[in-house]
C-alpha cells in the first residue's frame, strides 16, 4: 500500500478496520460486480450502459476507468476505515475474475468525503497518479490487487495499520 504523509497521519489515528460487515450501501456495489466495456473493466453499479469509451474525451482506458469507477462517499460510510474495508472487498472481487491484470484502488480523503477510484494498471498507458504521492495536497492511499494485504480476512492490513 502506498500512502502519502497526510494519509499516514490519518491512519495513525484509527484503531483498525471495522469488525462488522460492510454497510448495505457499500455491499450492494460489490454485489453488482464488474463488467467489461470497450476494453475497460468497470464496476457495474457506476456504469451507465450508454457511456462508451471515446479516446478524444477520455484520453486512454485508464482515464476512462477512473472516470466511471469513481464515487464520492459522504456520511458514515466515508470513514476511512469503512472505505479501506470496501476497497479490500473490491480487490477481492477482482481476484475472483482470475485475471492477470493488476487492479489499483485510490482513496482520497477530505474533511467531508472520501473519493474512491479504481482502474487496471496498463504497461502501455501512463499511470493515473504521479509517482510521488506527497505532491498531492490531500491524503491519498493506493491499494493494489497484487499485494498481500488484499486478502479476504484483511488480517495483513490490520497488522500493517497496527505498525504505524
């Protein structure tokens, strides 16, 4: 997991991930699954079937996925602990597809909300974010499907958070 300094400060304040299930609003997103469209992997609940990839509008598939696969969460579900647990569930859902790709999840935290984005890492396209996350003014976290913490029980993530 990659975090910038601002996110690391937030993570030091939390006590771990919730022990309960995801709220229904987040669980329903997971239950809808992924869909492929025009070479992009999209979370079905966010995808408007009329929206198609257009290189002039979206630049590349990574940008298109980040455009579709994003949501601004507010209220109780926007707590960083819930959003990390939600992100781990998205990564686990992706793993059930048994693809060779790597899915990246971006969490961006502000006072009022947490923004979620996810996209496939592509060797022939630039990454969505700059390499040095500390260049961003908001707290950021990147989670990846090819990392050990992306496990169903999230125990590795709990251990990582405890080590901050």
